């Protein structure tokens, strides 16, 4: 994954509007404090590292850029110590500003964030701060208002496929058309995850097909879901329960994943509206109980029961 991390702003595939704005900031030498947020694997860290490479030459990099992420200690003492001293020292002989990158800033404590806002205000003239986080709500409003915010959304398939194809060509991996689709579907807009799945699948199976991708990630195949639905709606309770348990054990599927996929199917199957509403409410309940850490067996029987009740209702209506 790190091997293919974009090195320059021009190499980043997504969020063209954000990149052009940042590029303009740099070329006009008016970079504000930045706050980049959004789900993982969407290019936040890559963007700011590419900016830093564009701003500073290789040998100035160490003295001009301070990068701290969640694995570094970032309590209130660090904000008052190293960060403060780095920000407060002027750069001799060079105009321009220093850059402090705080990756995964949502992991910082409230106290550290409060201490940081004073530092940001005080040393604006010679230091720029860039905060990166997954959840904007974990950053205190006082820091949000001091920064220019950019949201990095999940990547669209159109952007991911060319980049994946570039990596596949470079590595010489054998990927089928449906394998590529499966990669994009399962990673749901997270480039890093797509590359990780690609790597692990090609190492485990050699050829990356839809089936091998799903097997490698332990995700239920479309055909499996179709079977499960067929059993739940057309078999009696005990047969359906036995068959689904066998399939689950054989393939090592999690009920959570099965539920997510079935939910999509329910939207596609043509149920009468009132019945569909009841079924969706039941599915939501089961999902909530699963999140609370209940027994999968009991929840599975509850799931089958929900579908059998639905079936009887449909038959009764017809």
C-alpha cells in the first residue's frame, strides 16, 4: 500500500476541487490552517504530505515539517512542549512558514485540543497547522473555526478503477472483470482497503476473481445470499435453520454481513409495502441486537422467523 502512496498533488486521483483549491493556496503562498476530515483511505494524509513535498525541498523537510499521529504521544504536555517549541522558533535566513501535521487529531484529548487553540493563534505568522481526522464531531468547535475545512468523501468507482488498474499492471496481478467489481464493491470507497484486499487475495489465490475476493474477505457471495433467501422463504423453519447454519459454518460467514446483504435484497424483492415495512423494522432490530453482542444462533432464528411471518402474510394477502 505504501509503495503506491501518491507522492505529488498531481498523482492524487480524487477530490479535484479540493486539490485545485489547495494548489492555489500554495502557489499564492497563502496557505491557511487546514482541517481535513472524512473516512479512511480517501487521501487525506497523502494530500498534505504531497503539499509538504511541494513546499519544501528534501533537505529542509526535517526542520520545517513536524508530523505527529495517534501513535505518537500527544497529550497536553506534548502540545505545551515540543509542538510549542517547534512552532515558536523562527526559521533563520528563510521566509515562509513551518508546517505542523497532526494526523488522526480526533484521538487527541479535550485538554490537548484546548491547549492547541492558543498555540495556533499565537504562532500563525510562522507556522501553519494541519489537522486530519475521521470524525469531525470529535474536534472541538474552537479548533474547527480556526481552520479551513475540507471533507474527503469516499471515492467513486470511476476514480478507483484506473488507479487499481495501474497497480495491477505494475505488479502483474491476474484480475478478472468481476474480480475488479468485487474489489470496488467491498472496499466501499476506501482506496487503502481495496489495495489490501487485492494484495491478500492475489497472494492467497493467485488469480483475483469475484469468488476469491469474497472468500478472502469472508464476505457472503451473491449466490449464497440468494440461497439463504430462497430457504427462508420456501422451506420450513427447521430445514432453513439447519441449511443456513451449515453454510455459515462451512464458509465462516458472520450474521452481520449476511444481514447487510439481505437488507439490499429486501429492497429489490417485490413485497407489498406494508409487509416490507414490517420486515425492515425487524431486520433493524436484529442488527441492533447483534451490535449489542447477543448470540448469533438466536438472532438467526429470529431472522428466519421474520421472513416466515412475512411469507405467511404475503400468502394470506394473495
